[in-house]
């Protein structure tokens, strides 16, 4: 059962994860349409492998957590967020190269979403029954506020202009990578404290 401090750690990790997740979702669409000049339908098809991968991992979340534990699953997921962003920073350029420069990052990002959300939201179920509802509300608040902050980060970095450079998007993805690493560190610290008190 989580202590209040451990639940707080899970809430913070979820908040930071959703900052990065919102950056992930918004930035890839803006990049594909604004930099590579994809149309709306083509952009939707281009990002589809991410949600599909997330669904596969989410459907198997119970088995993954049973084998490796909640903390390991959440840490791997948050680390994948940083890896996806780092991949795009390294390989994307001005010329479209979907299969090599973009698609692998979508798969990694999908793995991140599929691995991370279930173990962090499960923190509410580990609270005493009289606190579970409040815990669920806190986690949902962390998700919503984190998403709003993530969108704001994209807007601040890209600015108000209609034209952006690849370097601008690399700065956005750097922010996503930082969010993933901070979320991973938060999960690791929370898990260590829990193990130390077990």
C-alpha cells in the first residue's frame, strides 16, 4: 500500500509525464504539417502507429506489471518518452524521411504511453478505500494540468509565428525529453523510498 508520500510521488510523476505526452502529441502534428507539409489525412496516418503501439502495450499492461513490477514498467515507459524525443532530435531534418527519421520515434512514443499510464493511475487503487476516490481525482487533475502545461510549453517554445524551423522543434523535443527523464527519476525515487520502508 502506498504511503501519502509515495502517492504524492506517483501524482508528480503522472503530472510530469503528461507534460511530455502533450508535447509529444501536439508537436508531431505541427511538425508533420508545418515542416514536412503533410496534409491532415496523411498526418493522421503518419501518427497512427503510435496509438496502435500504445494499445498493444496497454492491453498487456497487467502481465508486464506482474512480471516486472509497477515501478519498472513506469520507469521504462517514461524513459521511452525521452528516447522518442531524443531520436527525433537526432534524425529529423528539413526533408521528409518518414520511415527512418520519424516512424521509430512514434513506435517508441507508443511504448511509452502503453507502459506508463496504467501503473501510475493504479496508485489510486493502492490507497485505503476511504481515500481511493480522492486519490483518483488527484491523479486525473495531475493528468489534465500536466497536459495543459505541455501545450503551453509547445506554444512558448515555437512562438506565435506561422513558420518554424526544424531547430525549433528540436527544442520542443528537448523539453519532452526532460519531462520523460524527470518523470522517470520521480518514479525511481518513489520506488526506492517504498523499498526502503518495506
